C-alpha cells in the first residue's frame, strides 16, 4: 500500500482528501501532519476502525520551517493541502504570504531529498488563476484556462495588507508559481500537479470544529442560517464540491502516465448566487425563519440563467485525465447545510 503524506490533516478540505484516499481502490495509507495533537482523538473517532489502522499522525508545527525528513520517510505521494485560508489577518506577510510560499517550498525541498517521493498534489486555488482587475468571475463569455494567472505580486499584497481577499489570493498565486519554478530549476525526481478550485463547499468534517473556529467557506454557508440582516454579496459565484476536489487529488496519484507538471482547474458547471441559495433553502419551512431578514426581497435567479452571467473554468483536463464529474449546486448546498445542522446539535458547538 502506497503511503501518502497529507499536510494539514485537521483542515476542512483535508478531511475530504483523507476520505478520498481511504476510499480509493488503490488502497492508500495516509500519514497526516498536524500542528498539535489536541485534535487527534476527534480526528480518529470519525473513521471506521479498519480505516483508522491505515492512518498515522505526525506533528509538524509549521510546514514553512519544520524539518520534514521523518514525516516524508517512505512516502510515495504528497498532498500538500495546508495553507492559511483567512481573509482578515493582521499582517499579510507573516500570516498569509510566508506560510503559503515557504510552506510549499519547504515541502518541495524536503521531497526532493526523499527518493521515494514520486508525485506531489498541491492545493492551489482559482484565486491563483483569476485576474480581479478584469472582473475576476464577472467576465461573461470568458473561459479561464490553465494558462491564466493572477497578476498580483508580493509587493502588491504587502501593500494591500491583510484585510480582504487580495493578500490571500496573492499568497496562493505566489506559492503555486514558486512550486512550478522549483520544478523547472531543480529538476527533482517527482511530478507535480496543482489544483485550482474556486469556493469549496461540502460537509464540514474537520475535527474539533465549532461555531467560533469554522473554516472560511463553511462560515459563509452557516451565515445563511443565522438570521442575518441581509443576503451576502456575491464575491465568487463559482464553486466545487469538496469531494470533487479531494477525488482530484486522490485520482492524480493513481493515474498511469502524467507529464512532469500539470495545472488542473476544478469547478462545477453550475454557477450560484446567494439569492439562489436562500431561494433553495426557503423551500424547507424549518429553515425559513433562520434565513437573512431580506431574503424575500432579493431576486431568486434560476440556476440556468447564471451560466451566461459569469466566467467559466476550463476543467476538461481534470475530466479527461482524472475522470472527474462535478457536483451541482443544490446537492452541494444541501450537504453543506445538513452537516452544519448536525454539528450545531453537539454540546461543544
Ligand atoms: P482550513 O482553514 O480548514 O485548513 C487549513 C489547514 O492548513 C489547517 O489544517 C491548518 O492547520 C493548516 N495550516 C495553516 N497554516 C499552517 C502552517 N503555517 N503550518 C501548518 N499548517 C498550517 O481551510 P481549507 O480546508 O478551506 O483550505 C485548505 C486548502 O484549500 C488551502 O490551501 C486553501 O487555500 C485551499 N482552498 C480552499 C478553498 C475553500 O473555499 N475552502 C477554495 C480554494 C482553495 P490548523 O488546523 O492547525 O489551523
């Protein structure tokens, strides 16, 4: 059984990557890195006993600076998922740029010194692809391809500071670019693919999750259920189910022939808006009183008409090479909401 190193196993997406690896017919073993053992029991408790035996955990305090020699011992594949996804931080450089870029380079440098490593999957983002100065997702008729790159520089991000999505987006672009540059310059033994999804939604499965430490994307979904003043603004009306993103990572390790580097864009073919979301949620009378107060005043655009309104992503490589089919919005929203409703029944919520 091949051993996969999964960085940041305590995160939202990483929980889905773990499930995809454990369910994959290739039958992987998983070594997950976490910053401390405080969530260890909760993490393992979610798994079936037979799966638990295929998972080991190793403390890596900081992917950007820790020694990863032991963590990589005997590892064939690496899913580098850990990276800060926060949209409001005090210091863009300290809290986003350095952990993202140095975290990626530290993993790659150690992997290059570990002959058993054959392939690395890097979780990047549509944030690394899109050009916000040209409208980002608001480019009707435009199709983003793997050739598109967010043009922001390190200096732009430092200047913008830690408030809002700018520095986060730059951190993803610069980390991904650094990874491809590393391959070109150092010519290591492993292959590398990056995965660029827009918003990721789906069940909130990470250990120790509570209302106060919800990951950024689940927080927005939960915000629809907290009787907020208004329906949120539509910042990024494109998404991918977490399970699809996770399958992309797991399938990449199993396919036979891949080029030295690949960049996979991942996205559901169905754009969404929060107006569409609250319209769908209002069909459940139990949820209706929890929706944003103005939800009846907003236009409940149908899903079909949204396709002409926003940019698309060219996901053909992921469909063809990794066998992906993307989940639609209603199912993704339902699964996200149901898991949050389950979580809030817990004593620790
Ligand atoms: P989470 O905040 O749930 O997970 C982030 C993970 O990274 C956590 O495990 C966190 O550890 C770990 N981490 C952060 N900084 C460091 C560090 N310096 N050293 C070690 N570990 C660190 O977010 P997501 O699961 O949403 O994000 C996972 C990946 O997916 C990121 O790369 C993100 O950019 C990408 N992504 C997410 C999208 C989304 O909508 N969710 C969209 C597109 C891309 P700890 O648990 O200890 O805090």
